[in-house]
């Protein structure tokens, strides 16, 4: 499924410009429109990012953009990889890993 969708680029901005020990941050949300593609299939995900995810998406955004996470349909996803194509386009790969039963705690 491919279409133009509204996404929110979420950035964490630290407040340590005055005090280097201050770890507090504020969250800045920027809404934009992106060409969002869902990547399905184990081999396609391995070929793109090297791992398999529960859900994986690619957002193609005009311009040079940065983010710490992405909100799509009121769900927050982690950013897996960002690819910049000059100053004209940014490709952001995002998704969630889901549950992994074999993780050592």
C-alpha cells in the first residue's frame, strides 16, 4: 500500500546548552506529508535494513529532515535508518521490532 500520508517527525531537543549536567529535554513535533510504503516480506526487509521487523515502513520526504522517532496513525515508531539524497529528498526507514522471545535479560 503506497500513498501520501501525514506523519509527525518527533525530535528530542536537550536543554543542556547552559548547563552540561542538565539532561532534561523537550519534544518538538513537526507535521509533514510523506510518500509512505509498507515493506512486507522477510527477504525484502533483510535486503533493505538487514533485520526482520514486525512492521517496517519507508517514508520519502521532500527536503532534508531529521527526527528521533515518527508518529503514524497515532502510533510512535522507532527510526531504523535514514538515507539522504542530496538536499532534495530524505528516506526514513521506521518500524517496530515486536516481541522477541529469545532476548537475554
